[in-house]
């Protein structure tokens, strides 16, 4: 008789790895713009849905990006470094723009899972 064994439980997926995979998917789909000038241009032209910055991006770069396009699109930090992201784009890049609405939503959800975004909801009594 076969024994009833439970399959081994899958460990909880790493949210940072899930975010990396989402950014990689954006790149493979051709919906990822990389580099400060290209991201700024995409945001100004209304093509960018979300702007992401590497965790080790210079504070001045992040500030300049927020100042340039912060009114047009969300500029959010990622918990991934330029070195980790270089596997996606084959070079060190600090600023990324997602140019597809659904992929931007996927990245936003993955950032939320990583704890980079906190939703503050008002509760009324």
C-alpha cells in the first residue's frame, strides 16, 4: 500500500527574487527603459508608468529624478543594487522605467511584497 506522505512544503519565495524576476520580465518584453536620460524622456513623453531606482543609486541621482519626473510618475526605490540588476541589463544602471501598465502593476505589487511600499488606509470609527 502506498504511504500517504505530504510533499515537502515549499519555502516562502523571496520577495526580492520575485521583484528581480518582474524587472527581468519587463526587459524581455521590451518594456524597460534604462538610464537617467532615457527614463526622463520616457516619463516626459508619457510612456513611463513607473520609475524604479536601485538601492545603491546616488542620493543626488534619485533627487534629480524625483525633481524631473516626480509630478508625472511615481519614483520608487528597489531593494536591489545596481550590481544585482546588471544581470538584467548587462551593465550597471541606477534608474529604470517600466513602460507597460500591467508590468508596472506587477513591479508595484512586488515592491509592496518587499516592504518598500506601505499603504496607509484611513480607518473610521
